[in-house]
């Protein structure tokens, strides 16, 4: 499904989701989830199950987990989340950048595009992972899931990201790069074009998500960005 709206001329602000877009973090999230569950003598989950719960932020993650495991006691829910967060803040051992990410980011930065992060991941682990991979300096702004009262798919975090990158706050211009239903809905609500990475954590078929273009290899991203700018 194509989004053919116009965006700013080059250089153009580009915002990126993080989990499932720039990084495959599900293995670390899975490990932290299961460590918390084991600590409180609860059944553990598969990587596939946890991956399916990623995207809406920590609250949504644990709401899905406790629903799947039929955990209803509020104190246990609170303790599980606290145990998870104590591990999640600096979980990097199993997380990987998707192939070609650094090269694509450097090309876009060298072309003068202001880059930012707009994620539902909490800010502390977001900053930690960006520093771990030594890419934090590429981003002019980082908006985490707890940076604002709103989370994606509310358009506010993405609007703030673009504003921080120099776009008009009342009429945001830019490109969003994401992988999920949350990202597609957020981009459509702003509205700005979405470049959809198809190797992430989405649940629906690509054709059911509103997007300008889809890609499965970051080597294709710089050309797709230029294609948006002349559309």
C-alpha cells in the first residue's frame, strides 16, 4: 500500500524505530523476561512468543505476558516487571544490529539528513544500546517510550522527534523507518511516509500496512529515501 504524500526536499529529517528495525533485540528481551519469570517461579515463554509481544513498550509487553500466563495478581505483576527492568536496562549480549544498518546510517548522515530515534523502548535501555553499538552520535534526538506521556501509535512522539530535528512542529515533514503495525499507524497519523523494514516484528502481511515502500536489506535504504524525496 503506497503513501504518496510529499515530504521536504533534501536534506530531510529521518526518524527510525529501534527494536525490529535497527536492532534484533528479541533474544535479549526473551532472556530478561524468562529470568524474571524463573525468579518468581512462573512458567517461561518461547522466543517466538516474546517476539510477538514486542513493539508496544514494556507495559504492553508485560500485559501480553501476564495474559498469556494467566497471571492476575497485581503484586506479582509489579514484581515481575521490576525484576525484568533490572536486567533489561543494560541487556546487550544477544542483541544484534541488522546487516547493513551502520553503512546505511552513515550514508544518510553524510548526505546531510538529520537522523533521530522514535521508539517505545524506555529511554535508558535505548541510550545504552545505541552507545553499545557506538552509533549514538549519529542521532540528533532520541525519543524513548517514557520520554513523553504518549507512546506510538499516538503520533506525538514522532511529531516531537521531527520537531527536534528541525521540522515545523505544526506541519511535520520527514520520513519514518519502522517495521511494525505500531510504526505504520504512527506514520499515517502524523502523516509522513513510512519505509517499512520487512525483517522485523510485524504480525500482518506487508500489503496490509500503509507504507511508501518496503525493503528487506538496509543496502536499499539510501536509494529509497532519495525516491521519497523526488516523489
